[in-house]
């Protein structure tokens, strides 16, 4: 394909060409009943060819009608004297000019010859029937280093929605999940009823919703018993998990984190929490964790978590803590081991955390009450954070630096 400028330069004459399209002509001559479908098929082929030609013509004009071309700074210092006399296909290749002729790939390579000369580290001289062609990389200094940007916004409404969703995801403030009335109630209730024992441990109550008294909990013994039977079926198939499960609950009992309920006690008065185990083979400290399901529904349709306030978030948001963490020249991280289990639950509420357990499948089932804050209950995160901050306030005079750490750089049980 060549440009009009090239035709004028070469003094080529313009004229019409008369030619026959054989298949189309035959279809026009043929007057049988099959001629119309044949003619239509030939016209469809011509229509598609015309569309392809129009696309090709548009691409050609886009290239040849450009008004701006990058100017190349070329120095002859690196060119040997005997190469200066070589005939170039375009002696002024470094001067911007319009494109006059486009060659198809198969034609272009047919014009190339064998001889190729290297100039410096980047440029080559490739011989062709037109003369030597200059090719290769050029220095980045030949181009304008300034950066140009082009922005296009097609749908402002969609963009605004996307930005809104982005900031909602990035928003680390979780206090919006709890209203101020609930937070104030939990704060005042815990402040009035918590106390500290002689050994330094705190005793706290769970904040029950006033509109949901304990009497709304139905029978939960049956579902807990069925879950225990299913659990033992699994433990019998997995001796390793069985040993880890028994060790976990035996430790719970030996540390006085759970206690067997005496037989003369009303066993129907408790709320039984089904439990199951989660294996964590990669965890070096706790390979198995027993999960107590406080969201399990009782016969009344309510669970223990339905009756509890969550309490909201007391510590600073994670983003602020991380920003402060990165400001230090030297930093360390730590976490409190078994944070929830270090906080005792008020004795008046321990029967709300009953579980069923037996050391062997054939052994009689025993009833135990969990005596510490259980991490699957709705109020556990609030109570743990509240106790941590209360410890910081109570020991501020004795340990001012440690108190500051407890109040400012803890996110749940993690110190940053």
C-alpha cells in the first residue's frame, strides 16, 4: 500500500481498471432457480472483503497521516570511516518524515540480503535491495523523559460506588457494630460487678440482655449428649486426635479452668455447650483446640450467645496501632498466652457454661462447668479487653511504663 504523496513523487498515472469477477459474472448469467442463492452468497463474500479492506485502509491512514514523529539524535563518531561510504536506503533516517509506503511482512523479508554490519553496541546495518537499512536500539536520551498521563472516566456513578466500597473495606473502626447504649451498659455493669482476687486474677460477669433472662434458655442437655456421641465416633477412628482431645480437657481440669458438677446438683439448671476439636498440625504449641459452641440453640430456640451483649470494642483500631508500631527504631511483638482462660467467670454464671465429657466411650458421662471466660461466647472479646485495660489502670502507679503498653499498644491479646 502506498500513499498519494508517493504516487505523485513517482509520477505514476491514475486510471480505471476494467476486470471481471468470474464467479459473480457466472451467477448473473445463470438464470436457473439456483442462481439467486449463488448470487447472494457471492455478494456476501464481497461484502466481507469490503469490510476487511475498509479496516485495513483505516489502519493505513492512521499510520501514514501522523503529524508528529520522534526525532533521533545520531552521531557518526562510533562509525568507522570505511562504513561512511555505504549506500543507505534512507540517508536521512534520523530526520522525521512521513510514511509513504507500507510493505507486507513476506515482501519486506524478501527484499533483505545476507550482509549485516554491527555498529557499536546497539545499531546494525542490514543490506537490502534498496540499500543498507539502519536498525537497532537507540539511547533513552533521545526521548522526552517527562511523563504524560491520560485519564478517562466513563461512569462517575460506578466510580463513586467503587471508592465507597474501597473505604468501607479499609475502615478498621469496628465500633460501629455496637451502639453506645449497649457499650455504656456493659461498661457500667462490669465496673460494678468485677473484682480482683488475692492472687491477682480478675473475676467478671457476662453481660446478659435485660430483655432476655436466663429462663428463656430451653433444654440443651439432649443436643450436647448427641454431639458427644458423634465426637467419640470420630475420636475412635483417630487415636492421635483422641489423645490430644483428652490431654486438652485434662489440662483444663487440672488448672481449675473447669470443674465437675456434683451429682446432688440440679443438672437441668445448666446451659450445655456442645464442643468439637480443630486440629492444627502446623501449630507448635497447641496442635488441637477444643471449640465450645455457645451459639448452639436450645429447645426454646435461643442460644447462650443470643442472651449476651457483645459489648463493643475498647482498644484502639488496628491501623493506629500499626502506624505507631512502625515509628519505632526498634520494636517487638508478643501475645498473652491463654488470655481468656486467665480471667475467671463469676460463680453465679458458671452453670451457663456446662459441658458433657467422658474419658472413654464406654465410661459414664460427667457434667463439668467452665469456670473462666470462654472464647466462643459473644462477650468474651469485650471482657478480655476490659480486664486488660483495668489491669493497666490498677497498676499504673506501680508499673507506669507497662501500664502505658497495656492501654495503648495491645490489639486483643497481641502486643505491637
